[in-house]
C-alpha cells in the first residue's frame, strides 16, 4: 500500500509539469484562444484515476502555479481547480463506467464550471474578460479527453 | 472500453469534503489578500522564481532554433544585412547631428517652465521570453526583474515607439502590459497641433482608439501621436502611433478614431526599460525643480 502510493506520485507530478509547460508554450495569436486547459484535464484524470493519491492537493498547487504563470490574482485558478477537482473526485465512480461520449460530456461540464469560476473571479476582482472566445476552451478540452486518457493510460502502465 | 485501470478508486478518499472546503477557503483568502492588500508581492516574487525553470524550458527550444538559424546564415545574407544596416546608420547619424543641441535646448526651455517631465535618464534592454501568458490579455514576459531595478509602472519602449508599461515585477522576470491591452490607457498628444487626449487599447494588437475626442476635434488620418508626458509615467515626445481612420458621425458627440501603434507590438524581441529623470513635483508652483529621490 505504502509502496504503491509512492510509485503513483511520480507520473502524477511529471504529467502535471508537462501540462504546465504546454500551458505556456508559445502559439500563434490566432490559435491561442483555442488552447485547451491541459493541466486541468490532467488534474481531472488523476482525481478520477487515483483519488487517494492526493488529487485535491495536486489541484490546489497546480492552480497556484497557473496563477503565477498567467500573472492573475493569486488563488483564482487554485479556487476553480480545487472546486472542480473535488466534483470530479465525487463523480469518479460514475465516470469510470460511462461510455466515452458521456465521459466527454461530463468533462465538458467540469471544464465549463472551471471557466465559470475563473470568469466570476475575473469579474469580482475588476478585470472582466468578456470575450466569447474564452468559452471555446471547454469544447476543445472535452474533445481532447479521449486522447488524454489514452496517453495517460500508457504513462500509468509503466 | 476500459480507460481506467487502477482498482483503488473505489476506496473512499479520506476527508474529501474537508479538504475541498479547506483548499477553497485558502484560495479565497489568497484572492482577497492579493486583491485588497499588497502583502503578497514578496510571495509572488518567490513563486515566480519557482516558475522560471518551466518558462526557461519552454522558451529554450525556440531560442536554440534562433541561435542555430543565426549561426548558419550565408555570407550573402550577412553582406545584405551589413549594407542595409550601414544605410540605416547613415540616416540615423544624419538625424542625430542636431540631437545633442536640441536636447540641451529642450532641457533649458523646460527648466524655464519649471517642468522636467519626460527627460529620460537611462535605459536597460530586456528580451521578451518566448512564453504565452493569458490568451485574453495583451501581456508579455521579459527577462529583467526586480533584480535589475525594474519597477511597476515603468515605461517600456521598442525601436518604433511606446510598447507598454511594467504591470508586475518578479525577481528575475517582469510582465509588460502592451499599449493595445483593453485595460491600458496612455496620455498622448497629436504632434501636429499639440491636442491632448488619451489613447486606449482595444485588445486588437494592431489598433488603439481615442475615445474622448469630440467630432469637431482637429484630427486627420496620418497624424502622428506622441506621448504627452502628463501623469509622469511615460517620457514625453515618444511616438505612440499614427491616426489610421477618423469616423465622424454627426449624431454622436464623440469621434471614432482608430490609431495604428508605432511599436511593433507583435514582432519586437528587445524592449527598452526607461528611467525618467527625477521630476519636479507636478502641479505645485515650485520656484525651482526640486529633485525627488529616485525610485
């Protein structure tokens, strides 16, 4: 039990780091609005896959890293990611038996919730971003979910 | 399709609700403290140091590619570059001939009017790091930080004109908000007639707007906009942009003026951080310009 937990943390941290790098990878300005929230998807994956390995701590600290990197008010992404990570953990048993399509829909709901918390904090702190394109990321993220599961499954097997 | 393999997910994570509430409250507290008070500056600086390796790791392949391309350019390309640069230098030197005299004259005239606003003292060059920040805000990350003396609100120029100002300072890096960010405004005046107004960003990198000019204002397409130096943030007299289009609707009281930024906002790689000369206290009738300690 103890040994298992120790082994499981490594791919978790590594995949989070890679996702963080993808979040700041320079893209052409046109594609930038279409960038999916890689780190959020990875956090959801670990919340569902191994909830006892500390998915919620991962969510909080990943969110903090996103806050620092995006240069927004500290705690914004942390709050959104913690809330949605907890929701994902709560839904994990159902999600695991869902078909891929239903999984994507649930992930879409989670990502939309995530964006909504960001949107709300943006507004509450006085820097509202009202462009419609911010709601594109959940679509792309949900479409990417099957790919992510495949890749993460491979990583996890090692 | 079995996507998830591990069996321990059926086990209940201990204290999920407790942890969720704890972390959420912590995040909310962070948001409030960061927004309302200024105590988190140090923490943020430290965290930005932690984020630095990730940003370096992402930026380095691009830097490597640039370096590679630079080192394998052909002799012909170098010669062409050299010829072009020599021509540019000739023009620049020609323009510079009278600069010293003009600057001395400007300082003298300004001293007569008890204002030293807008005389630059020194500058530092910073490189834009090849990382994307927020997709919905026009900001860039630069590899100079508090360690180099950069401060929040500092004016940033590029070779074409005003680029933006420093929005946030980390220990090793700083964030520059572009003049085209919707949250950015800069005091300007029209070079032709000295008309003062404010240029506001639009979120479109190729466009600023002048929202506060009446329809009767003397402004035509092609006019050069320069910084007015009011407000003390920017040095006076640097180009901000040229008027691209003026739309006058007789039914409206304000004109709709589009400006094309002078700085190459989407192409510049090197930026200039500018320090202003210590200013006389503005709006106060002082007999002599009293120097304030430098920031």
